[in-house]
């Protein structure tokens, strides 16, 4: 028997989510019509994780953010589910910081790992008018 959970996230940008999944080496596909679970609200995820031999996990758009839809009993990743979501959120946050800074004309100068944290150094030159 399957029990699907909708795990709330603060993930809003699909491209950054895709980049985070790529960084974790998680295979995913985009599917417009796939049923996850049996009730109506479990349908039409945007990204489906096909990494673990099932297409039972995915991210669906929920008005202003993505929800992670997963059958916790069928989760077969070497990372436990909480560790996976923590790592995904961390990588997504880093991706957002870098990409949004670049959009504001900042240039990434340095990226350092310090005691389990990522430190970024950006620089921006004033544009001549």
C-alpha cells in the first residue's frame, strides 16, 4: 500500500531546481501527464524523478512553489529522505544566490567551502553611462 506525502518546499524556480537535481546526479524527466498516487491532487507533477526505478516521486507546482510528492515507503535512495531534501534545498539556495546575483550584474569571484558552509565572493563594477 502506498502512502504519498506532499513535502512543502520554498522552491519556486524550475531551472534552479533542475540544476540542483543535476548537481545531486538525480535523473529526472519532465512529464505533463503522469499520475502519482491515486487522489486527484497527486496528478500532473512538473518534474518526475526516475532515479530509483520508479516514477513515483516528483515535484509538482502548487500555485507559488513546488511540492515534493513522494511515497516514503518506496524511497530507495542511499540518502534518507530528510537528508535528500536538506541537501536539495541547500544546493537550490546556492544556485539561487549565484544566478540572481549574476542577473544583478555581479560577477562570482570566489566560492569557498568553510566548515560545511559555502561562502561566495561577488564583485560588481559600476557601468559607465
